[in-house]
């Protein structure tokens, strides 16, 4: 695998005797969407500030796009777009005027600005309202404009700090879809910091669980689930009209399915631990065998289960 585009080694930040970030080690690769997940006060924003060279680490280092963020913060800022959790625009200016102003601050020529601002407004879905003043914008529209600000310089990495905060559910869904599309189409690396588990699970390739300044675990949902629960990510229970006998002829046939790792029979219920979602196939199998199904319950060990389990272990 190629060298990571973001590399954090032993990154630590102390404020007096308080460790805001403690010995953080993390690699993020090009084109990846990584979710930094943790409650407010966990140290997520402090980590981001060190990555941008906006605050110095007490020890350790952060390399971003090949640059040491402490020694070369300007070089990092040229390559990275950062959207904080609180956005500010000039309300008496239009969205386009705000974006053009940011483009000038980033050193684009006037010819580049004219072309690039139009392109970016189209990308974030604000073309139809770009000549309206930002004072009329909803929170979701301002988030899109904030994303346009981030994209104007064509960064290699974008860092989004609580980007879905205060947006309605429909706006959240559209925003996350946009992020995923941008990452795929432009091979854009995204670090998304959030305490909203569901939002992170929707869009991220991998996640890191960050609590009290420490990265407790990292990986995709399946890996975290296996490590924590010791079982596959997907569990489905099927209940039948009649009790299942202990010596069940179909059990041996089902055990040959590669995706099924364990079968547990309890009276009229059969529980399957699976490598992937095969609920429709299981239901079809039993219907074809003439069994009367009373209910189907699919249990997915998602981020909520993983997150709560880690909190149980540390409390």
C-alpha cells in the first residue's frame, strides 16, 4: 500500500496536567473517507488543529500530504481544505461574492476565479441561489457554501468538523451523499469528525473511536464488530410456527453455506451468525422447504453497539 496521505505518530497535546490528546497513531490513505468518532470534548478538534499546524503538539508529529504540519503549516494549508463546525460568511454579500472573496484569498487569478466559482457552485448544488445573499441561507445551504469554500482551491484532503450539526435529516442525507460522490469522483481524502454515529456509519470507509483523548479502536464496521463481539457483523433470527427438533435435517445443509458461521436452535427459533446479509436467501430457502415463518429479525452490529460497548469497557 502507498504511503498514507495523513500520518499521525505519537501525537500528544497537553494543557497543563490535562492530556487533550494522548499518543495518537493513525494512518489515512488517499481517497479514503475516515470518520473520527467521539463525544464532545474527546479531543477531535484539538487533533484537527494539530494536523493543520494551528496548534503545536506537546510531542509526536502529524504529516499531512507529505509535510510536517508543525514545521510546514503553510504547505499543509495549501493542500488541505478545512470546514469548522461554526461557519461565518458576510451576510450582506451573495454566496458567489463570498466564494469569490475566498478564491482571491487562496491566490486564484481573476480568470481562474470566474471559471472555478461557477464549477464549484454547480458541484455543491447552489447554482440557482448563488446570487442570493447568505443572510437568507438555511443552515444546510451554508454548509454547502462552506464546502464550496473548501473545494475552491482543489485540495487533496478535506477535513470536516461536525459538518451535519444543525441540519435537518433530508439536508444531512444530501450532504453526506455529496461527500461520498466527491471522494469517489475526485479521489478526495476526507476526514470527518462527528459525534453522530449514524451519519458516520452512512458514509465512512473506516472509523476511529476517540474517547478522552485516546483512539480506542479503528477499522471498518465489520472488523470492529469482530474484535469486540467475537462474532460476525450480521445476525438474523427466524421464528417458525412449530418447534424445531434438536436433530434437524436442514441444519447440515445450511452449515454448508459459506456465509453462515454459526447456527443456534432454540425451540421455534433459529439464529444465524453470518458474514454478510443473507436474510432474503434464508427466508426463500425455508418457504421453498414448506416451513411457516412467523417472524424475521435481523441484528446488525453497527456503530451504536460498538460505541456503547467501548464505553461499557472504560466506565
